């Protein structure tokens, strides 16, 4: 059985560390923004907005946190997959980390827009 690549060496590779750090900071910003602005209340809130049809999904306040949670899942899955692939294929590992960072950018934008829609 093959052992995992040392995590310390994985993060010594600057591109991996930079991309994962950026993705983690963006996900943290999404969580902080959502927690700062979305408070428990009984009225439903807007959970999805479509340019063509407007608001098309309304639900309980706690469902809003599914957006940053999906971002965290993407971050963790891509991180662990990239870590496992790193010794064999550095490009695929960096590609997964870059995709994770790009997803976090779009999820943060979506979080900010939905919070402003609900304010």
C-alpha cells in the first residue's frame, strides 16, 4: 500500500499553498458575510435569483448557509484529491486547487448578491 505524500511538503510547493490559501480565505469570507447578515427569523428569505425570472427559490433562513457549505465541500474534496494526485501529477493537483479558488470567487459573489437581495 502506498503512503500519502507528506502534507508539509505539499504546502511547501508555493503554488499549492497559494491557491489553497486563497480558496480558504474566500470561503471564510463567504461564511463570515453570511453569518454577519443572515439572522434567524420566521419569514422566508430569498435563496436563489435568476436574471430571467427573478427570485425563484424561497426558504428558511438556515438554508442560506448551504451556499458556503457547498463551497467548503468543494474546497475539501479538491484539496484531498489534489493531495493524493500531487506525487504523480502536479499539474492536475494545481488545476484542482485553481478550480477550487475560482469556485470560491463565484460563491462569494453569489453570497454577497443574495445577502443584498435579502436586505
